[in-house]
């Protein structure tokens, strides 16, 4: 969904907005100090706690999906014989250290 917002100076800009399909409510336990930190950030960003938690979950899921894809790619490399021996890795690291990397 495309939403038009008006800037303080009167100009308009477009914002892509995603509407969640049938959002679900979940609950979990979290330390009180983390809730306080979350609320502090939410206040500074003029957002609510739910917004920040949704952003955090989205980021976490994206990162985990990327990790799973990388593991699968590595497994396929192993099956196809595209590997490097431990000794070769050690040699590469030694070369990097000598080169000052």
C-alpha cells in the first residue's frame, strides 16, 4: 500500500506501508530491565513497543533464514566435494597474517 505523508514544510513524500495479515497476539517473559530499555527506545523513536518488537522479530527471522540458506549451501558444497582441507586453511591464515591482514 502506498501512503502519502506531508512534511513540516508542506511537501509530500510517499511511504510504502505493509498491512499485516491477521496479526496474532503472543506473550513471553522478558527481564524488566529489557522492557525498560525497549520502552525508552520506543519513546525516543515515537513508536510503540509492539512496533519495535515486530521490527526485531522481522530482523531476527531474516537473519536466521539467511543463516539456514548458508548452511544448506555449505552442505551442498560438501556433497559436491567443494571443500578445503584444514591444512590448506591454516596455510591461508598464515599467509594473511604475514601480509598484515
